[in-house]
């Protein structure tokens, strides 16, 4: 986080100092961009007078089985998740008190281990259902859902459940993809790790960050936890990520969104390669 913050602030000040805008990609290197900036600010002010950003946000269509499942099933998801949170904290406490304590998978719900197992199974199943109920399977937020959350606490709880289910699904998918790939390819982690600490890994990780949404990024982070990619590659991916905020920007200002994507990838490559050359790792 520290590296990403410093890099983002430094690169932002650099871009601002060079007067780089979507209308003037090379900034002050070619000509002064002040008139263009003044015109852009003027247009923005005029549009703000006509309609606020808040009122301009879209709304979800209240139709379809997916909408019904999401808006009726979120209550059950929150109940199961709350119970799971309590037992997660208790498991941390029990493990700290007894180093030999180990949770085992049992299917008798009337035992402690069995009850926790069923809470996990039910919670995971509900997360998958909520994920499939969404209209967006790659990104976890839309302009419409943002507008709904601003209007209602109920919608905030609903979309918090759906976004958590989104992350749960992708984390589970990442581990399953990894394990099945290892199983059917006949390779092991040591073989994959040989290719995870070079220039190619940094470049590929940066390009993965170009994909809007956090799903593919979860897979990249999972690869790091499995020691398949190096820390420089992880840092490059973190800086290059655009996130779900790119989608509303694509709708409102396509040119600006494309240049914003470029200006996250360039510092990601520079920093990733610098960390690799300096052999920085954690």
C-alpha cells in the first residue's frame, strides 16, 4: 500500500506538472494546454448546473429472477455470515490458546466441528447464488448499483452482500483453477515458480491490471500467495489495476478512461522492473 500510494501521488503530480490531459496527451511538450483546460472546466461547470452527478446515476431494473434472488436472499446471507464471523473469531481465540487445535470437517451438525462445517458450506453456497444473481460477473459494481446505494441503507446492505459474494466466488474459483491446473498438467509449484520472478512476470502482471474489475486481480494475488509470482510482479499488478470505477468513467468520458488506464500501466511497469532489478521481495 505504501509503494502504491507513493507511486500514485508522485506520478499524479508529474502528470499535473506536465499539463497532460486527454485532449493534450503530451501536455506542455507541444503547446500550452491552459485554454483546453479552461474550456473543459467550463463545460463541466455547465453540465453540473443542469444536473447533479448524484441525480444522474442510473438505477437497477426491478425485474427478473436474479433481482428477486438478490433482494430477497441477502437477509439469509447476512444471518449466516454473522454466525460465521462469530465462529471465525472464536477459532482464532481457540487456536491461540491451543496450538494443537485443528478444525476438522464433520457433517454432523449437532457437533461443534460439524456445525461450523455446515455454516461454511451454506455460506459458500449462498455466496455463489448471490454472485450468479448479479448481472455483472466480472466487475462487482455498476453505475446503477452505486446510485441505489446512495439512496437506501437497505440497498447498501444488499450490494455489500453481493460484492462480498463476488469476492468469495472469485477467490474460490482462483484456488480451484490453480489446483485443477496443477493436477491435470502434472506440474508442481516449484516448476511454475521458475517463471514468476522475471521480466515477463512483471509485464504480464501489469497487463492483467488493465482488465477492469477485481476478479482477475484476485487470481494474480492468489498466484503470489502460492509463491508463483514475485513481489515486483505483485506490486506492478497492484499499481496497474483500474478497478470498477473505470466502468462509469468509460460511459461518461471514454477518452479520459483510456488515458487513465495508460497512466496506471506505465508507472506499474517502471516500478515493477525497478523492484526486480533491486531484488526487492517480501
